[in-house]
C-alpha cells in the first residue's frame, strides 16, 4: 500500500504522528478517509481525504443524504468588543438597544510561552495561539460574530489596543467586510457617539509597531534568560527595558557605596531691628552667610567656622540692599502617565502599579448616582499635555463661576511636553467633566480611586487657571567692624563704609499677592511639616538700617550621596532617557520587584545581591542591550514603524544580527555564579534536612533542601516583634495579600484570624494598654479605645526582622 507516509493528529499525544497500519475507509455519509494507529500511544487516529487505496474499494450506498449545514441569517444586532467587563457595562449603557457589548478580557492571542515562537529565518514570523484560559472567551465571541451584522472593535486607543483588535479579528474569524474600528479617549456619551459615527479601518502601522516591540522583547528575554538559569539560578529574567532599569538602580547603589561624605559648615545669624528694642515681643528673622570678601562661603571644618563666628560676635549689622519685585508663577501642565505616577507616589504613597489600577477603574467608569455608569477620566496611558477645546471651555466656565473671573486667564493656556520622543497621540489625563467635583463623586468611589481622582481633577483645573502673583523681597545684610556707626547718617560716606564690610548675609522671602491656581493646587513637592524650603516672612527693612545680633547659629553639614530611586524618580529618569512608554512604566517596576532583584524599603528601591550578579553578567556580555542610548534609539525606531516611516522586519533584522553574535559568544563564555542558598536555621520536620529560602513566582518561600525527594514548603513571613492582642499566644507578622497589599496578622492563622492594615507598634496604648498602630507618618492610633498620639511620644517604628516564620503554609 502506498500510504505509509500518511500523518494524522493524535488527540492523546497532542501531536502529528506517522500513521501505522493505515486502512482506507468510507464514513457512513460516504466520505473517504484513512484510519490507523498512533506509533507512540497506540490510539486510533483518523485523517479525512481520498487516497489511491480508495480506488479499489466499493463506495457505499448512502441511504440518507448527509444533513446540510443550515446557514444562519445575519441578525440586525451590532456587536461591540472591548477589553474589560467594567468598560463593557459603561459603553453598553450609552449605546443602548441594538448593540451587544462583549469583553475580550485583555489579549486573546499571544506568542507561545513554551518556546521563542519567532521564526528568525522567515522574516521573524511570529507564532500566535489562543491561550487555554481564553478559549471559552474566543468561542463565545465567534458565536456572537456569526449572528452580528456589524462588529465594532472598541479597544483602547493606543498601539496595544490596536494590536488587541487585530488579534480579535484573527482569533474570532471576524469577516473583513463587517469589521469596523472605533476609538475614544473618554467613556462619555458624546465621545462614544462621535466615535461610532466615524469608524475607521485598523491601522496596520500601529499593529506592526506593537508586534515589533513584542518580538524584540521575546528575542531578548528568551535568549538571555536561559543563560541566567544555566549560570545563576532558575526563575530569573532579563529584558530589553527591565535590564536597563535594573542597571540604573544598581549603578546608583554603587555610587552610594563608594560615596565619601565631605564636611562643611554654614553660619546663620538671628537678627532683629533696633527700632523694635522697646517692644515686648520683638520679632526676629534669620539670615544666612553667603559671601566673605566677595567670595562664596567655603567653611570646611569647625575651626574655620569658629574663627568666623568669633569675628562676627562683635560685628555691626546693617542693611545693604532691599530688592522687591513681582513674580508670576505659572501652573504645571495637566498629567501625563509619567507625571501622574510620580505625583501619586509623592503625595499619596501609591506604587506605579497601584496608580494605574485605580486610574483604569476611573477610566472604565463607575455608577455615579442618577447618571449611572460613566467614565470619570480620559485615557490614562498618554504622554501628551494637549487638552480638547471643549474641555478647556468647560473648565473656564467652572473656574469663573466658582472662584471668580479674575482666576480665568485671558487665553486658554497651552503646554508642551518635556518627554523625549513623546507621541502625543491622545489628550492629557483629565476629568471627563470638571463639573463632577471630587466632593460629588466621593460617595460612589473607593477611597484610593477618590484620592487619585481628586489629584487628577485638581491638577487639571489648576492648569487652566491664571498664574499666581507673588511679591518677593531679597535683602542683603553686611556685617563687620564699624568704629563710627554715626557715619551711616552721612549718605555720601555710608555706602562706602557698608561696602567695606567683609561679610554678606542674605535673606529672602515672598508673599502671595494673588493666589491664582494655588487656590486649587500647589504643585510644589514640599512635604507637610518639612521646614526645608519654607520661606520666612521678611520684615519691612530699609537700606542703612542697623540690626541687633541675637544669636549666631553655626551648623555642621556633610555632603549627601545621591538618593536611591523611588518608583517616581525611576520613572522620571526612564522618561528623560526616552526609554519605555506610558504603558510600560508600571510593568517595568513590577517585574524587577517580582524577580527578587529589588526590594522596596521606605518607598525606595534597594537592589539585592542577586541584582548585582545579574546586572554585571548582562552588562559584560550584552553591553548594547543595557545601554540607555541604544535602548532609547530602539524606542525611536518603534515610533518610526508606527508612523509608517520604517519597515518592522528591517528594524528587527538590523537588531538581531549583532545581538545574536553577542548571544553565541555569551553562550560559550558566560561564567557560572555559585549562588549559595539562604539558610533559615530550621530543619525539615519531614526529612530532617535544612530548610532554605527560595524564590517563587510570588516572591520568597521556604522549602526543604532535599527537593525533589522532599517537597515540604512553608510561607516566608516577616516578624515585627509584637504579640497578637487577640489570642495572646501568637506573634504578628507581615504578610502580602494576593493583590500585593501589606497587612499584619497572627502567625497562628487560621486558628487566630486577627489582622490589621497599619503597622502595629510594640509600645502599648498609654491610656488603655491596647494595641497601637501607625496611622500616617507621624501619628499612632489605638485599635481599642481609638485614641490618637504623636508617633514620637510612643514609639518610632523599627525595621522588621526579616526572618522566616515557622508556621506551615
């Protein structure tokens, strides 16, 4: 028989197999096929189709015609596909009857996780598949597509949203003639009606740009990561952008490690007006020594400072100059993704991930009283500071009505973005209507969403207001020996005498003449209670006026190392270099945290020992990949693809050639790093072998060193040294919820279910002896009597003891 090479798909092996003992057969409906067995598992396998062997077989008589598939008539209902159920509910409310709105729940196709899934020899052809968890979603969408007269793809208005729409067409078999693409930057009735009135075709240039980014990341990650598994340990990863972010953090830490503090001194003088000597409450002010004999102050040690202090003790202090001017302070632009994440970190203490999760909820919509579901902010992934004219006009009307016509600038302000390679495809982040004030929406929003909405609303309204006007005063005060103070009464000789004094003190301050945008939002980053940077009120001083010295205030200082990155400063640095895009900032930070490269302490990113090892290996063997200039150039190339100015295959080919050569060399020469396991000091109660700390998908856990023979594991918890107030036997430990939020609970859980969100303090409540928890940065609150105390009065929070707890997970 000439059919020995027939292949068929084996359902049990889930692979194509060469059929054994093939036999030509006909089905009951008279259709030819070949039946045989799988050489691997012995299962029966079947392949439809005619073969030469069928010519010698009699064709069976079909007594009953095979039932024909009934063609479904297209209905009049229109199908709309969005990404999330929340967005589907809000959009569906505005579209009303005649539309069926379904959610894809994100991407419906992706590259295979088990392999590279990119054919580098065939123009980087990607292999996509529908993930197992999305098969039911796609099956349901296919059913809906068959019954729809038109299909509107209303995914997000960016490259990733365009790519999701394209994958939906491919996965759900949406006919080209019925497919329409709609985009809107805010989920409001007007924006949706406008979008559906003007649908467009899909933009393949945006799709190719997103596809190129995905393939680039796959080429880098799936090449370098296995080298790290082989030479360091499993579950590590490297990435085109994540490795650059990690390098910035590691290099900053090394700057801190080698930093040598340098001592220097400053001298301030507390002064008062001689004309106020008779007053009971004499007002004083502080001026800082700025120059000595025309040179900048450079006091390197206490001896130098003391010499100056001794000389100034008996000096005469006289006002040399008083300069007053009016300064206009303009408001900041409305938020972009980057600036929103930075300000949410500084003002609200949010991580980038937490900020974007809450912004997503505000964008997709919430039930607002009688209005029903409505989107509260515009699209939150943007690098643009542009604002729609209709939104500006609404804001100007609101400002005039609420604060007065003087707070409205003559012309609507325009802003320019400072980010490198900003696409500016969307609007800035703003409320969909300024009439929905934070007070109005507060009852309908979760606390975090309301706090973020208030920040976005305030920043936008302030950006459309008039500048603040400040009266600034700068005073120069000379000090030195003046044997004849009466000389100051002689105008001709006074100026020469004052100029001859060697010491110059400076004093400056400002008062708000007109608040302008400060009425709504102060865009300075000064923290509450931070005295540094606060301007004192300058008294009404006159040139030639004599002052009394109340006290000299010499102070020792040391130069400070550069600060460690926080979420906000890392994102700002990436943006300054032109690395990453609005949609990637939060995932970058999350990735380096989840991989164990970085730990967040006091909102600062501290690299671990593993971070130094991985960074050094990647920098040594792949210097271009972690070079900021090279990575920024790749971002620009992706922008060119999106604009139709570059071919995505050529960009990938130009990148892959040199990269692959580096990979082949690294495969031969990358050194093996023996990373000793972190021991816990415990023995496994099942086999007696030492327990060690390991890293898993969700962070640290404790496992038996005898794995895989012994699979005993325990949870890794952080002790804080506080007894459980409920059971009085257990100890409170730091845990993380599934969403990553920190809480504090009893280590005997589930026997004791006590838990609190705020960090417990070791000192008991002074009034009732109950458990105190830290409430904010400077307060402590008792969970029993609810009394509040200053944190300094009871206890300063100590660093947690990072040792594993002994309870079974």
